């Protein structure tokens, strides 16, 4: 029977484990299915967008473009990114290397519902391969320096965007205020797509520069040594715009760090820029009225989203009003001692010198918090010490009160004992000297003496009673015993007490009672006797 019960228990345990494992596996499968279903539902509701940049993500303007795009589309659409990196890569004609790369990647995924391209190289690439890679897909460009090509491309019903049309007049007006002694303008360019596009813009706006001698320096025509020597010749009478300098002679590519190193070492004048790139990274690049790449990215994203929301894409015109802003490096202003008042008040200044408080704000904040905490700890400690001292003083006071109460109890006990020990023999004396017991005494002198002892004993008893009742006096509970007393007997008793004392001192003592019809008075005999006796003795 025992073995059967044991086998049944083992079967129950096995079944419990099996059921638990089965439920766990079932729950896991359900969770996986729900996750996959949720992901599929979420992914199904999003459109996929491809952003192709002419440069790399490390290029200063690219993160700003992406930030603008994501601000508009980031939470609603899936955005993928591709970077041509033309600042560091030299492609063969028609960008064949990037073509093969993108073709391979696009073959492995579904098509995109929209495309955004940044700057001229990506723009040119998409125009070449639109029908192959993106047939029927809306395309939005931004940062394109070749304005004419951008306007022309906008005639395609599936293409629109934002051109990068620089406001040269504002840049020139600013340069004249900052460098009023200048007589020549130098534009540093290269053969890259954006450099060629900007050169076309400069040629279109050459009337703006009639006041100056204009010179174009194409870095693609110079070796590194020749370019460095040329940069070192620029002086205080030159307004130098560093537009694009990524390529040297014979296809040499300059990395971003190499460009900044060359400009830092050989350029001895403040360099104006038409974009934010290099402003802050290079100690000689001043800035200017530059393109706001984040705003351009936002405009491009809104154009694409409008098409997604039902707007006829062919009705969205190319934006020729390029967003721009004044943007400067404060350290370059101080380095060349430029007039700060010549700069627009609405300008953005980076690396600006901070006031002492701004510079050490967090130190001040941390120090203030630290001092406050120390003060709170100090005050708290003092309060705690004060409470401890007060508690200690209260304890001592309570101990002292208990001691006083105990002393009072001892005093009361002492007086109680004294009351009994003194009153007992004194009552005996008073009793034995009472007139009732000695009325048969014949000797007049002895009888007088016994009477005096009797009166003195009663007076002494009244004093003892008052002394032994000091506790009542302390509590304000003194009792008065008012009775009808004979005035002659009262003073006779006083005379009995004071007379012998006065005689021993050689003092003539005499009591005279004024004639009065009233021989009786209401008084407390014992207390009144004390008053007369003490005043007479003193």
C-alpha cells in the first residue's frame, strides 16, 4: 500500500512538471506570435524613406540636415541612410562604384515610397538613375548649389526641393563693415559638384562684386605646397571666402582635418564661409551669412510629407528662398580684433566668452549647495546639541526637584517627630502646673511661680505649634484660632513671661492697661502673644 501511494505521488509530480513546462512553452509561443504580429502591424503602417547624402555623417552639415528631416518625419516614417562621402572619395564617371553598391542593397529589399537627397553629388546621382532605382517615387532635394539644375529638375512631376542659393549681397555688406580697407575678394573653390555649382552662382551675381577685384582660387589646380604658399599671401586688404577645398591637383583628396590644418597654419586672415562647416573647428574660419541646413532639411521633409498626405506632388514648387542665418566663431573675432559692433545683433555666436559667473556657474552652484548642506548640518548639529543640553538640564532639574521634595519630606518627618517628642513632656508640664491641680497650694510665692510656669508653658506650646506647622505656612495655609479673651488675663500672661526676662536684664518692665468698659476682645491669643513678646524682647 505504501509503495502504491509513493508511485502515485511520483506520477503526480511528473504530471505537474509536464503541465508546467507545456504551459510555459505555450505562453512563450503566444508571446512570440503577438510580438511578430505587433511588429508586422507597426511596420506595415509606416512608409520607408531613403536619404542619400553627398557626404559622410561626420561632415558638419549632414547631421544638421538629418536632424531637420527627423524632426518632421522621424516618428511617422522609417528612414534609411546612405552616404556617398564625396569629400573623401573620388568616383569614376557616373558614380559607378556607388551605383553598384546601391544596386546590390536595393535588390535585397522592397522599394522606397520616398527619397530625399542632400547636396549636389547625390542629386546628380539620383537624376541619372531615377528610372532604374526609383520609378514613380517622389524625390525631394536639398542643399543643391546648382540652382539652374535644381529649377530644371523641378519640372519633373516627381521632383522638387530646396536649392542652396546663397545671399552674396548680405555676405559682402557684412565683409565691408568688418574689413573696410579691403580691395580684393578671393573665392577658394574646387572641382567638386558643390564647388562648381557655387562658381555658377558667383558668375551670375558678379555685378555685386564690381567694387572689388575678384579672384577665383581653384584648389584642384594646385599642389598642396602651391596652395599653402598661395594662402600665406593673403593679407588685410583681402576678403577671403573659403567655399570648397576638398580636392587638390591630380585628384588628391584632402580630409576635413587636413583642410583645417592647412587653413590654420597658412591663412593669416579671417575666412568667410557660406555654410556652417568648419565654423568652430578651424581657428581661422569666421563664418558669415550661412545656410541653415537644419531648416533646409525640415522644408524638404515637409514637402515629401505633403505628397504622402494627398497633395499633388507636381504642384509643389522648388523652394528658392534658402533659409539662412548669421553664424560666427567668437574666438576668430577676438583673434583678429574685429569690431564687435559691426556684427548683426541677431547673429549666433559660438565659442563666445562667458562671464565669470557663467563660466563657473556649476562650480558656484555646487559650492552653494555644498555650503548650504554644511550649514544645515551645522545648524542641525547645534540644535541637536542644544536639545541634548536642554534635556540634560531638565534631567538635572528633575533630580534637584526630587532631592528638594525628598528634603521636604525629611523636614516634614522631622517636624512630625519633634512635635510628638516636644509636645508630650510640655503638655505634662502644662498639665501639672494648671491652676486646677494647684488650687490647694498655700504658699503664695510657690503658687505664683507655678502659675508663671503654666503660662510660659502654654506660650512655648503655641510657638512650637507654629514652628512645627511651617509646611502649612509655606503653602499659605496658616490657620487662625479666634476666641473671646479677657484683656487683663491676656496681659497678665504676657507679664508672667516677659517680667522675669526683663528683671534678669536689669530692665524696668511695666504694663499699663487703659481704662475701658470692654474687658473682652476677639483675637488669636497665641499669635497676638508672639507679637507682644517678640516686640518687647527686641
